């Protein structure tokens, strides 16, 4: 039996660390820019149907590849 388990202190929650002022300012500025950019854009950008179709096909191919990889790993075990 290890003596480490006997001598170990009980687990305590780590002290809450404060966030630096510069980080808080950067986060607020970033959120303000995101909100501003969404409010100023009145309509969504047009999407090219051919590009959207190509992206869907590429995603489906990647998903199929992952399924095949998962199946082969399962069979390999």
C-alpha cells in the first residue's frame, strides 16, 4: 500500500483567478464589434448555389471517410 494516499491532503477547490484588465477590455471590445457588425448588416450575403453544393459534397465525403475509418478500426480490434 502506498503511503502517498495516506499523506495526501484533501482535495480543495483552486482559488478563483482574476482576469487581467487588458483581457477584460479586449473581450468587451471584441463582443462590441461582433454585435455592431451584425446590426449594421441589413441582409445576408448572397450564397452561390454551386459553391454551396460543392461544400455539401465535400462534407459528405469527409463524413463517409470518417465512417469507413471508424468501421475499419472497429473490425481491426
